[in-house]
């Protein structure tokens, strides 16, 4: 086998392995995921995340791979599309290590509980980063490190902490604030040790979570709507929570 054939074989193996990262099982097995676009890659590098490989079309992508200290694979647009899993990918696409989950003790957290839509989870994570919260994924929520959630979060993963819990008790000694469509108190400022828990649009928070909540809050909707999109509701409550927040 010639040197060119060896390089081609290695590159093809890397492409196949990267494309598999769109499957949750493969992400769990390897501890890796995919990020896309120069801005997101730059944020990951600045935040100190390990970048294993970069797939790109041009010298700009090669330079970013060099800065990240990672392997660079120059590929065609068609191959980049295969790795990214999108119709019109914004190269470069990089394989990064998934960090261990973290639940901060020095700030409030925004928790997605049973929020299965990756777009909603990504928006909640982006919201958490914007308002100084940690983000936590509860049971049956979308995988925080899936490429779809990463795209929706627009770099939020690298500006806040990302945690995971299987029970309310895993949140630690916090005031648990549950969001409900109606019947709760008006949303307002929260303490630095609170957890805002957002449920799915279809089912809301399960009874076992509601029972553990110290406070239930609702958003006034004078326009007559019965409920809000989960990510929108979480963003409003999180924003109101930052107004005059106490330690």
C-alpha cells in the first residue's frame, strides 16, 4: 500500500468514526461528540476543551486545527456534509472530548426535566449561559452533548457548566423552583442557590418532582395562551430570577 493509500485509509476511518458520533450510544462509548463552525470551535479551544480532530475544506480550518493542537483532515464538501450530518454544514467540524458533568455550588442552575426536544434543550442551555446559571439535564431530556443540542446552544456549552441528574436530590441543598403553566406564584428574583426546573410542554413536571419543589412559579399570560414553549418559559423565569438575585 502506497503512502497516499495509507493516508486515504486513515482519513476514511476517521470520517466513519466521526459520523457515528451522531448516535448517542457511540458518544457514550467514546466520550466524544461533534461541534460545527469556526466560532464554536474557537470558543471550545478558548475554554480549554480537548479537540481530537478537525475536518475542514480550507487553510482556515487547518490553522484552527493547528491552534487547537489537533489532527486536521482536509475533506471535500460532500464528506464534510457526511460528518456534520447537516445539508449545508458550516465547516470546520471538530471531534471534541465530552467533559465530566458539573453542577456548580456558587450559582443557580436551570434544569431541563423531561425536555426531549434538542432545540429546546439547546436554547435552555444558551439561556443558562447568558444569565449566569449552570445548566442541568434531568431524566428523559435530550443529550446535552448531541450535535443538535450543541448547534442550538450556539456555544453556550463553553460559557457555563453542564450537569446531569437522575433525581431531584442530586441537585444538592438548593431551593427547588418548579415552573407550572398556572397556579404558581409570580416569577421573580431567586437566590444564588436555587434551581429552576422546567418540564416538557406536553406533560409538565412529574408529580414526584412537584412534591419536592419549595416553590411553584407561573408566568402571567394576559393574551389568553394556555402555555409557553418550554425554552421560552425557562428563559423568562431565568431572566426574572436574575433581577436583584440574593446570595
